[in-house]
């Protein structure tokens, strides 16, 4: 039996150092792109959630007014309202006029309104209301039974998060929109 010795270089299976470095660089670039996309999507999700929350609260206020929803223990109220009480806290309330029996302009004089809180909420995730109107002029009222916007021109709530703005707009005729 004869042995044959091969003089060729032995080949080991695996990657060269250059191939490993290129693979690691590609994985690093893909990771960076993924992290950036995730960061952008999470910022967008926080902003969308806040806009949806304010939009829904305004729709709820208008809906309560259209339904003529009466709080427990009340026989009449003028309507429901919404306002920001700080840059990230808003409240939903109903309003009534205790002078209804003697005041011929029942529910027409906002200076005579008594307000009772329905709920108060704080926007999550660091979203804030950007406005020079706070707290004055951020209050809006929808009257019962027509759900009309009263005592207020149209109002634009600008929500800000991480240098981006979104708007929830209530037009003078009571139409609620979000952009």
C-alpha cells in the first residue's frame, strides 16, 4: 500500500477575518436602521394616541350634549364642556345655571354657569398642548339638545411631542377634526 502525500494547503471550513468584519458591519447597519425606525414609530404612536384621546373626549362631550345626557340628581343642565386646565391635563364637565327659574336667558349667560366635573385626564407620554391661550379661552361648550358649539369661535388645539405638532380642531359650527 502506497501513501500519497498531498502538498496542497489544507483548507479549513469557515470564514476569513475580512468576511467576518463585513458581516458584522452589515448587521450593525441593519440594527441601527431598525432602532431608528422603532424610535420613529414609537414617537408617532405616542402622538397618535394623544390626538385620538383628545378627539374622542371632544366627541364624547358633543355626544353627551346631543343625547341630552342628564347626570344623576340633576333635572336640567345646559350642556357639556371641554377644556385644558394645564398644558397636559384636560377635563370634561357639564354646566348648569342655578338662576334658571328667574333668568329669562337660561343657559345663555356663561358668567352664571356652575360647572361640575365629569372627568379629568392627563395626556401620557410627554405630549403637551402648545397654546398661548391656557387656561383662558381653551374652554368650549356644547349645548343641549342640539350639540351646538356656544360661546366660542373655532378653536385649534395643537398637541406637541418631540418637535412634532398635530392638531385637533373644533370649528365654529361644532365639527371636530384631527389632522
